[in-house]
């Protein structure tokens, strides 16, 4: 849920899910706006409002900086003018790698409660940093 016009709906949806399913743990993935890929002038304002919603209704919220994703696509992946598709695929790869342990069985994989316990030291500090490595372009991978 980014800082665009959909963040108001996402805030309302998250609040309603919290009311209906209060005992369930909730992960959130927030995409914070950047001037280079902004579609609306109110994106920073909406992102701040959504952040307030995540404080109240989300157990663990991962922050994704749109500017950083844009820079990674340009510099590491050698994409001259990244499109929304390029950025969305990169974000999807990050989210997929974070949630892989929740989707597959295995000795090293954890459930959502253990996931939250290891990443969230205090209930109000529930914004872990999402990282992913290595990121190299296809041309550099097969040099």
C-alpha cells in the first residue's frame, strides 16, 4: 500500500481487518513515495497518514523506499528508464523472499508469531528494514 490515492482505502481496509480479526498477526508492506516516480502531489501526505494506521493496526510493517528501488533499478540492474513494471517486479521479489519462510515447510522456516518475535523488539517499533541481495543485471550476471 503506497502513498498514493489507494493508501486511504488501504488504511480503512487494514483498520477493518484489525477489528474483524484482532487476534491474527498482520504483516504490512508500505511503499513510500519518491519525487521521480510520483503520480500524485499528495503522496507524501498520504504516506504519513498510512504510517499512523500501521502503528495502530499492523504487527510488523516493512518499509520500501520507492526512490531506493528506482535507484537500484537504474544503477544495479542497468535499466536506463525504469518503468512501473520494473519497479513492481523488484518489489515483488523482495516481498516474496521475505515471506518465503511463511509459505514453505522446513526446519529453518518459521511461523508468523516467531517471525514477529525475532524482528519486532517492542510493539511500537515494528518497522524492520527489508533487504535483498545480490542485485545484478542479466548482462553482468553472465559476463
